[in-house]
C-alpha cells in the first residue's frame, strides 16, 4: 500500500482496518484509496474470517474532506468504496467513536454491523451545506432506522447519540469503553452465521409507508426553512426508498444531490461554513499570542441583557457573579434567569440536575467590589456614554490586574470608554445580541489601545461560550448596527415614498429574513432606537443625510415603543404577542410625506428588496473601505448570526456578489439620482466594478 492514511493489522482471524488521517479522518482521496486496497488484501487472505473498520484519534471517519469541496471527486469515489464494503463476502463491523457524520456514517452503513462507544454522535448534516447525502445515506438510513427517523435526521442535519442510534436500529451494540476489544468479541460472535445483514437489501421498514408522512414533513420544512430546497430534496430522496429499487433509489439520490450541489443555496451555505472559520483569523495577531486564563467572570447589570450574558458563562461551567445596584433589581434579574432555565427543563432540553448545576454557578451581589477576583468583567448597563464612563472608572479601581474589561455596547465609542481607565489596553467591546443566551453572534470591538493578548483571549472566550465571534473596528455601530441603521433608514424612506409598512416587512420576510425591519423595530423597542437617533442628531450625523425616522419619533412621543407597550408600528395581542396591521401608522407616513413635500407612488416588491439589500451592501463596502471590518465574509457572518439574515443566501455581501456587483452599482446610481442624500458614494464598490473584481 502506498498510502499512510490507512493502516491495517491482523489479530487472530480478524483483520482491522484503521483510518489515520488526522484530525478527523476525513474521507480524502488517499483515505478512500487506502480503504479499498486494505479491504482487497483482507478478502484475499483466507486466514481472515471477519473485519473491523475503525478510526484512530478523536473520531471514526468524520465525512468529506473540506479541501475537496466544489472539486470533482477522484476515483474511487465514496459510493464506490461503500459498495466494495457492502459486497464483501466476509462480515464487517464498523467500530464507531467520536463524530461519524456525513460520509463517515454512510461508510459505516455500508458495513454489515455497527457498534459504538456511548459518547458517539452520529448524523447526516449535509443539509447544513445546502446538499443531501450523496453516498447512499438517504437510501440506507431509512432501511435501518425507518422512514420517520431518517426524515428527522436528514432534514434537520442534527446528530443523535449512540443510545438513540441503538434504539433506532442504526447500531447493534453500545460500549462504555474498550471499543476495539469489544468489537473483536462482537465480530467473532457473528462468524458462525451464514447470512449477514446488508442495509441495501433490507425492505421491512420502507414497505407500506403512507404518503401522509412525506406531506407532513414537507409542510413542516416549508414553514421552518422558508425558501430552502435541500431539505425538500432530502424528503424526495427518502421517499424513493418506498417506491424504487435500491439501485434506482441511488440514482434518484445522485440526481437530487446534483440539483442541490449546483444551487446558490449550497454555494452560499458553504461560503458561510468557511466564512465562520475565517472570522477567527486576525492577520496582525499571531497564533502563539498569549491567551489570558478565564476561569471566573462578573457581569454588571442583571437586566435582560446582563442575565443572558451571565447564562453564557454558567452554561459552560464558568462561575459568574452578577451585580445589580439594588437587591430588588438583583432578585428580579435572578428570577428571570431561573425562569429561562426552567423553561428549558420543561421542554426536555435540560435535566433538573443540569439546571441546578448552572444556577449554582451564578451568584448575585449588590456590591461592585464583588468583581475583584473576576478574570473578565462584562459591563451591561444602560446604553449611555456618561454612565458607561463612570462605571468603567469604578471597574478600573476594583478589578484585579490582567482582568479583561469588556463593555456590552451596541454603538458607543470604545476608546472614549477606555479613557476612563488607567489600563485602556485591557478594554474591549463585546456586543452581545438579544436574547444574549440564545443569539450566536458576538461582535468583538477592538479599541486603538486594546492589546493583542486581550483580543486573542476574547475571541477564544467567545468560542468557549459557544458564540460565533467577529472582530470589528471602533466606528459608530461597529459592523452590524452601522449597516442596520442604513437599512432601517431606507425602510422608513420607502414608507414615506408610498410603500406600506406591512408590505416592506412581507418582502423581507419572504426573502428569508427572520423578521422585517419594522417588526424588528418593535421587538428591540422604539425607545431604544429613539435614544440612538437623538444622540446621532446631536452629533450631526444627519446634517448631510435625509432624516426618515419622523414617524418613529412620533410613535415614541405617543408612548408606542413596540411589543413592550403592545403597540408600535403594529398592534400586539397582550397574551400571544401576535401582531396586527395598524392602518394609523400608514396614515402617519402619508401625512409626514405631505409635510415634507414627498410625492408618493406605488413601489413594487423588487424595488423594496433592492433598496434594502443595497443599503446594506453599500454601507458594508464603506466599512471595508475604512478598515472597520477585516473582510466581506465577516460582514456576512455578522448578519447571518446576529440579524436573522438567511444563511442560505450567504449574507448581504455574498448575495450582492451573486446578483452581480456591476448590476448592483447601476441600480444604486439610479436610486442615487432620485435620492442623493440616501446613497453615499463608495469608492471601494466603484473600484471593484471597474476592475471587474469580487470581494476577497
């Protein structure tokens, strides 16, 4: 054998084939080639009666090699490898540990038997990349586990544990330890059998299946994954197991795989996959930068945001102290944390013991001195500069040496806040998104004095607390909110010019966003937006820009803050939070337009989508030009994980790139002719188009 990706050995009359392709035994060309060569050697050896297939290191074969994404697969392809194993005249057991996902599980299903350590996670996560399993996964899994289980696993892409896999018929035995020793005993016990199970020949679980199950799953998927194709293709492929032969079913799977593989959905989700990893790489911070230890935390403020931030630490076993300025406020905040965890327990997503453990890691205090031993202090007080500066002056006096001093601000100047301390090199922005215990994005903002050690440590902390971090520069609103401000400004301009509030939100929702801009306004709170606009006015932000938030200001003056007051741009049911259109708001926009001398007109869906999308794109390009984002893909990650932008569209920058930057610029120039004060010129975008380039 001329490959080092596979090794083999013989113990008594059992041959063992082992993957040695660290870190996760990805099924690269060398691995696939080695798998076939090793099997053929064992099949020729009459002394070998049974075979074990396993992986060395942290996992059994984990799946495709990401370096081969988008490239033709060299022969033998994975289907060919699996068929070799399935056609073996000697019984093969796959001994699973770690995370056999995607192609790794497909390979295991081509073996006669599967055993696993109890810690193993198994799954077919391909839909997360906009594709479906392409090596028989949609055909073998239903035959092993049944149609309903296969639909659940493949359309969600969520792995299951070994116990669940055992109950579902995917694996035969589960072991606590000694995987290979137990696998040897297992395969020896099967050697006397004349016939060994082959997944592709099983029919019992795919016979007499009612069509209703596919209709119900399709309806659920269309609601949950609006606009997505790959989960629906997965359903169609699984359905093939009930009405086609295995060979024809494989052909159907390949046909549907190609449809998905060639789609914008897949290229966008693969873009997101790589972009999330790329966001961790900061050019001026070496890999060997010292990481400050973070074994304890303190959060100042126990409101909705502070409590959510504290939960992030407790969720990963880091003790955290939450500080409030009064016992009443503290008790109220701690009760909300407890209620959040209780809700998770009631939904079956957390055990009672886990609930107790996490609550035990959160302690409350009404004394600021309680921050003195924390490795990281996160300030989560009201979004007001003077208050934050005053708080950081106190934090500076009390926090221990080398403690990271983080401010949870969504728009404010990090450097101004850092000036209130004697150690600005330890001050960093950590912009959590609400609800902080749920939303994945953490926008990390570097100030001009923030040290490389603090940046590297905060990025690592973000990963440790299960966040997706993106590094931003210190401009007003950083990456996300600076762009969102222009997006909302554009939405309000559209409403002034003739589009109805509900239509603007509908277009954005149908595009795939979680919510439209006005619904987001109501969720975040119009009072919050008003304070930011008030500051912007004082700072002269609108001196050369059209001000479009007049109606929003009027709603604020009427005490209509959104969901918290049951009325904002919409009317909300007090119990269900269900929203209804408020005709009065559209009338307010008409009246304001008349007062401003704006001629109203019919605005079609295409213009609504274009103006909102290109407002984001244009501002994103300005942020790149000014150096406040490292790369366009970081902006895409910010929007996918922090603002409800559809992952499967790849983020606002990727979407514009797919649309064609030249066409985008042409549309922006047309809009700019009519409304110059809505479309600042971006030299970077114009340069890209001129040079016929895309984003790096």
